[in-house]
């Protein structure tokens, strides 16, 4: 079974079982870029349907849309919001036309679902029309970016929850590891002692700062340009529509949205996405730091640092029996590198805006949603499969401290840099312990040396007297 539909370009014959129409059908053939379709981003589909529902309610409220038509559109939107008809959102995420194909995909599906509810056939647009009714008082240029922002709020909320869980897990491990002495390192060289608890507490602090940035980013995504229509002047919408649609959208989503003060500026400005992406990039940098440190502390188990044991997730080699790789930190790194690459894409797309509109906003949406998905999955994964189950190797941590030349730094306040450096040099040349060399040279008594080199005495400021020259 088929049906005929037309647009101003011409007429096409469409399969009658599809709920999208002629404009979506053209886009389906024109844009074959990523293989990732509108339907692959269910939060985006949900957000777009919520925007359309709010628009129908607002248009009915201000008296420009028949209440029965509005009710039918809202009913169709509710079905889409619940996840029905997901397979009908078929346009490629990267497309020409600033998102028009995505907007029309939503308009056509909503109308055809609504037409069936009104006891009409799909494509009988004389009763309910994708442009005249589903898109009434709207343009792609305000509904598309607004839907991106609504979806971003959902994604960022999920990300923040995952980050809060990771922060609490890191703080818990920090408390558990507070008395485990390990060697601190700078530039991969022995430095001075610290604790494993200090290491994990620092990780938690990184994540806490990222949560603050995600909060700020989320607030940016609640400022929309609904009612701007084509370029921000509000042409073709009722004067009271903009205020009404924001109210209804806030009620529908449970999120407090507001309209930008300058709709013309907001319609052409995509810098907010750059700010959000920057927050994700910074988070990616912190996750990379954590993942790399976990890999290094886990290295070995006999010929590396061997300070922790990560959970054994899967065999690590097809040729080396018994080898287990740190696959969770590794996959976290790969996800984070993708986020960093997406950040450059978002920046370049945002730069490409000309005059009253940014035509390549679909590129921003695709990269941003991918980053949000990736970084959220990375946070959940490293928490669940690495942080939660790793175990300290307490004795090995302490052994590395006591065998390190780096602890000679503790002699500086008592002997000065030159003598301490000389001890370090001899220790490296002979393999002797720095305490033994200090005792052999008669610099201090055994009791003094033992007190100074007690690991727990090297964790905090302790110099209480003036060093004599």
C-alpha cells in the first residue's frame, strides 16, 4: 500500500505504513552521513515532542489553533514522549538546512499519528497539516535549538547524578585508604611520601569541581529562543505566544525554562554549546588523569608499581596466559579522547554561524549528544568497574617508600640541600638506604634519623626550629 504526498518541489509516492511524510522522505535519501539517526537519541526525540506539545498548547491558549486540533497534536506528542513510534524518526543527525529535516520529521509524525486518532488516514493533511498546525507560530530556527537545549538538560542531569555517585565512591575510598603510606611522584620520579587516601581525595576534589561546572552548563541550557521563529523577530507567531509556550514547556518538563532577553541574538548565537562542551572537555581531562593514575598504580603486578589491584574484568592476552589488562581505565581514556575531539567539532561549527542563523547546528547537536552519552557512560563505568572494586597493596606501598631515595628530602630542614643531595647521590650509586648513609657520616643519631624518616612524619609540615647553617 502506498500514498501520495507532495511539497513545492513535487509529488512522491510513499509507503503507507510510515508515519513520516514527503519532506522526511527526501531527507532520508539526501542525508546519508553518520548512520546515526534522530531515533538513536531518544532524549532528543522526547524533548522535541515536548516542545511541540507546548507549542500546540500555547497556540490554543492564544486563540490561533483550534482546540480539537491542539488536543490531537498533544495526544500524539504524549505517545512519542512515552517512546512510541520511535522507529519513525529516521533522518540522519548530520544534515543540511539547520535542522529543518529533523523539525519536519517530528511535525509529520505527530500529524499522521494525530490524524489516525481523529479517524482520518495518514497524509490527509486537509484536516491537520505538518506546517500549518504542527509548526504553527514556529520555525526550525527556534524549535530545533530549543529541543537541543531541553535534551541537554536531561543528559546533563543524568551526568551530574553519575558524577555525584563517583565523587562519593572516591571519598569513601579516600577514607578507607587514609593510613596507607605510598610514594608520591612528580614527573614519574620518586618525590616524597603521601597516602593512598590523599590520592583518592584529590580525585574526589577534581570531580567536585566538575559538578560545579556541569551545574553552570545546565543553567545555560534552560534559556531558549522559542517565539523567535525565523531570525528572532517573531514573525508569524502571536504576540503572547512566546510567554505562553515557555510556561507550558516548563509545566510539561518539570524544568524551569525562560526565554532569552534578545531573541535575535539568541537565534544566531551557539556559544552556549561551546561552554557546555568546554565543561565536558575539562571533565574528560580529569577522568583521563584518574584513569592514567589507576593504570600506573596497578602496573605489574610484579614488575610495575603494584600499589593497587584493579578488578580483573577479562583475560588480557590471546598469547600470554594469566595476563590481565586495565581495560576499564583504557576504555575511559578512549571515550574521553572522543569527547575532546567532539569539543573541537562543536567549536568549529559554532564559529560557522553567519548573519542571523547558524546553518550547521546539526553538527553541534550530533557532537554534543555523543559527548554527553560517552562521558556519562565513562563516569559510570570507571566507578562501577574500577573505583568500587580496586584493592590496595598496603605492604608494597610502604616498601616503595622505605626503599626510595626521595625520602632524603626530609633531611633538608636539618642538613641543608647540599648534604642531602650528596646522600641521595651515594644512595643511587651504592644502593644503600639514605638513613644508613646519614648515620655513617655522623650527621645525626639513629633515633633522630628514625624519627625524621618515619613515613607518617613526612606527610605534613613539621619543621619547628631554625636550621643552623
